[in-house]
């Protein structure tokens, strides 16, 4: 996955006073609640003056958004040391009489920019509800308008370890080379990158809250953004109003394990797609039974491992093709789009001339500056958050153990991580626990990026949370999947602050609705 919600070149929490059970009201921001709440020892930062201007992004400007930036410490233990710029957008509340307050956003990744994420929230919430919030899209440190990192990577770090010893060694060398590219830019020990962590991003979020003069903020995070939201709630429980966590990560499994957790869900997604594709063999020619359709997909990956495929001007080898196949399969409404791309790869595997679609170009083309930025931050943050094993035999064992049940995706999600070569240890321990803050978690049963078990894990670690389960295969639900059952419950919570009385389950809408 290019991110826990896939990277593309184109897109927390307080105890709420006594509100520890469903049905109690999370208070809206009042005039007195808007008084400045300053983090300790950061006075010179919290008193920054915000200078709003047009964002220079067509859709944001059309929505009336304005953008600005603030300075934050690179290292919060040394507030007088170097600083970073943090860029953010705001679509300001227009219903001031019923204003709730801020709503921070994080789109996931890690490494995904969030500047324009409020646009999606505004559409999902509807004009009336959205008008009650200042919708804030903060690019997290290291990406977009927030002191972006650039290692000069040759591609995304997630690659398959292939089918044999040669494939494993080649993938390990690739990861080592990616780390070397960061060392060439940021030094052998990469001291600068050690501070691009989830904890520090949470501190940036809280500092922005203080600069904007609010005692509390609501928060909406997707994928990795749910981990960031849980960390924020853990670190600043008194500063969170309404907390929405969509497609969640169990904090205890954050790090290398979070990627391994995607293995089985992706295999199951492939099986579901094969069941869809088989009756459509006349259209796509990928096999007239689910077993044959799946065998076609596995055959494409094996052929690429033997000899790289020619896809227009690009080549696609055995490391890249499994990654591309995973990226095509993240939404069960888009089986046909996946089938069309797989048909082209099948033709390429047979030696035919094919022209790449936009999706295949994104997967196999050289990384542009935006992709390099997001990959650089994703590697830095994952490795700076939690130390991973450096012993390559650990990864080799995991790869081999995965093959029987996950022949396509086991070697992808269990392969060598760049963290195996990352120098030094994290400067702080990761947050691996939950919190007592009320919050609403949304999770699909077939999520191929952050498995349903991860959503359940976070729910169990947040005993005052509620879980909305959607019976579908998709990563990212609210504002992405348009399910009336989910959207109504989420919007009721954002409107009133009241969690559902109990955990609920929503059915996928019938096709065509």
C-alpha cells in the first residue's frame, strides 16, 4: 500500500467531562471556551499571529477557504532550537450562533497531505452541519506545505520479496538503497528525521489549536489518521471535543505489524474480486471460474518476477506488480476498474503491446516530487515512531511463513522494511495504548488496508467509544463510500456530540443505489 490509505499523485479526544457513556452531550464551543489554552513553555509559539490568504488551490478557494502557516519546534524538548513551517487551510464556520468549534483533519498515509481534506468533510456533512465548524486541513510536518521532506527516492518503499531467495535479496537491497538516499540528503545518522513522529505531529495539532484560540478541537482522521487521533487523545485528553476515527489502526499494532495485518484482508479481497470477475469472463477474459481468475492474477505476478512486463514506456517487475495489484483493489464498487487494469497486465504478461491507464502510470512511472515527498515522510515517520527488527532473517521467516495462505500478498506485506536499515532508535516510546475518551469508530468488515480486527482492537482500547461496522470491502468510509446508514449516524454525532447508544452494523447498499 502506498499508504494505509493509498498514496496517489492526484488524494482525539477528551473525557468530555462526565460524558463517559453514550447519549451524553459533548459541549459545543462557547465564547468562554474560545479563550486561548497554551501548552506549557511554548508561549512564543502560541502567540503567533495568523496571516490568512487565498490557498492557491482552485477548489479550496472556490469553497471560501483561506490558508496560513505557523512555526513549530522541530524538537519540542528544545523549543528554542530549529523550527518547522506548518501549513493549513480553514473553511470558516458561517453559522456562528450554533458553532461547535474546530475540526482538525488527517487523511492518513502516513505521509498524506490534508490541506484539502475539509472539502470532502463539507460535502459529507452537508452545508447546514458543516457551517457549524471551522474545518481545518493541516498538512502534517514533513509533507505538502509543512516543511516537506525529499530523500530523492526511486519509488515507493513497499515492494514484494518475490518467490525465491533472489527475490528476497533484491527487495532487501532496494530498501537499503532507499535509506541511503535519505542519508545522502539528511546525513548518515539522519538526526533531523528523528523528529518527524506521530507524537510530534500530535503536538503540532495541539499547538495549532492553541494558536487559533480554542480550548478544544474536534478531529476526523482516516487510516493512519486514526492512530494520530488516538495519540492526540492520549496526550491531550482535555483538548478534544468530538472524535471521528475511520478505518482504524489498533495502536498496539502500529509500525511494521500494521502492514503485515493487511495481508489476509487483501487475499480475501482478491478472492471476492475473482468471484465477481468469473461470470464476466466474456468481457475481460481473465478466467471463467473464481479459481481461474485468481490464477490469472497470480500468473501475472509470477511472470513479472521471471521477466519484467512492458507496460507502455514503463517496466514492471516482480517487486512492483503485487504492489500495483493491491492498490487496484481497495473498493468493492470498483471491481470493473480493477478488471480492466488486470486485463492490460495480463496482455503485457503474454508479450502483447499495451498502453498504460492513469492508474498503471501512477504505479509504474518514475516518482514525481509529490510522490517522493510522501514516500520520504512515510518511511521517516514509521521508522522514527517504532523500532523494527534489523535482522533480515526475521523478515525472511515471515515471508516464508506467509506463502501458503497468502501467495500473492504475503511476500509484499511481510517483506523487508526500510526500518531494518534505519539508523538509531526512536527518541520517544510510541503510544501503544488507547484512552478513555469517547469517540466514534467506523470500520468496514473487508478493509484491505487496516483490517477489521484493527478497528475492533482500537474499540476495545477505547472503552467509551462506539463502533459502526459496515459490511463492505473498502478502506475509508465516511465521505468516501456514501452509505446512508453510516453517514446518518456520523452526522448525528457531529451535530449533537452524542454517540450512538450502542455499537451498530450497516449493510452495504444494493448495487445501483
